[in-house]
C-alpha cells in the first residue's frame, strides 16, 4: 500500500512505529500493539487504517478469546451452513436483524445473546427451534433446513463411527481384546440383542462383558473384540460413552430415564432387530446363555456381581481388564 503523509503529502520515507496501547473493553483494560507510521520529512505520526491494523477489532478479539465468546465468523458460518439469511436467524432467535449484522461485523455480543447463540448451535436444540418455529420461516425453507440438519447429523455420526472403529481396530490384538480385532458390527448387534426388551446402560455394560469373557473362557476368543475397562459400576466396553450415542443417533435404540429406588438411570430399548447372521453358532449360544443367566438381575445386583470378579478387583479405575481373567469367572 502506498503511504502519503496527511500533513506534508510526503510519499518518500516513513518509519514504522509499534506502540502498546490499552483499550477499555466493557470496563476491562486490553493491551494491544498498534502500528503507525512516522513521516521522515515532517515528523507526523499517523495510523494506516485496515482490518489487520484496527486496534479496537484487535482488542475485541483478545476479549473474545479471554472470555470464550463466539467469533463473528463462527456466527456467520453457522448461519450459512443452514442457508439462513440474517433476517431468518434473527426471527428464529427473536433478535433484531441489526443485532445479527453487528455481531457478524465484529461487535461484541451481550452475554444473554451469547448464551442463546451457543444453545442454537447445539444440533438437537437448533432442530427443536426450527421445528417449533411458526412464522419465522416458510415451510419450504424449514423443510430444507431440517433436511440439511439430518444430512449433517448423519455425516457427524458416520465420522464418529469411523474414528472409533479406526482407533479400536488399530489397537494391538492381544489378551486385552480377546485375541480378536474390534468388530463394530458385532458389538452393534450384540447391543440390539440385549436391548430387545429394554435394559439399563449399567446392566448392558455387564451383559456385554460377560458375553465376551465367557466366550473367551470357552473358545479363547472374544465375540466383539472389545476391550473392557474398570469403571465405578463395574466393567464396561472401552469408549462406550461414545459408542452408545451413535446407536441413539442412528435410531437403532431409544433411551428413556428410569427410576429405581433412590437412583435413576438410562434404559435402552432396541428399535431395530439384531442381525443374528453376524454371529457364529458358538457366539449365539453364549449371547443367549448370558441373557437367560442374568435375566432376573437388576442393574445394581449385576454390578455387585461383576465387582466380585477377579479381573475387576485386581484392576483400578480406568485400567483395562485382561481376558486372561476369564478363567476366574464365577460363571
């Protein structure tokens, strides 16, 4: 960019000067480095305006990072992802169009609007906002947004599934996996098998543990290739807290909160029938045996039972339970 001194119109030599300035943002002093140029001829020091040399914009960005506020591009990208205009987004969230425009242009959002925007960016929350909106959007636009939402949701689920599968299949095949590579399809169908009549998450974890470990005990090979870790309520498949939400999003299982005594928990019920052709004859036999064996157990009772297994009380929280302990099962 060609520089011209605003006082003497000098176009020749200038000295670049960097100074630290304090700008007050919402009562808080923010230090920024401000670049200016000093004319060698008359000594005038002047600021060259530009987005990369805007002290206020820089101060706002520092403030955003410090207080974890959404950046203008994050708001704009969210809106454009669903092909919303600023008018559309403003109507959906009950804000003014000028407000959305200010935020996307770099102005700081109010705390209440920051919370509202972050909530709207949560996929399920946004879906509810769009679904329940009455006059904010045309029926065609609403339909298109929900279609885009479902496509994005499917992509997120598939990406997560691939990530988990890749990481678990990359793990060494040894006594911690039951000498078998992790099989996402077998785990999926084992879950559907045990959830057919509804089962709590805690009990499901134990049923999968016993199925894999009993099969290993009898055939020196696990069913799903899952690793099991020591968690407070008993053994559980590694990454189960990431895997079960995939099944929920794929609508393979449903979930509801249930109360039993002083406690409450999540109960899963299969929506889809398990594909039993995925299993060998011995695997089906063990799955059926485990289901019948523990049918009368509550989640708490089965949790207590699993705590008595040597593989559990010989490990600590977060530690992988080796299938070597299968020979010591009480079943």
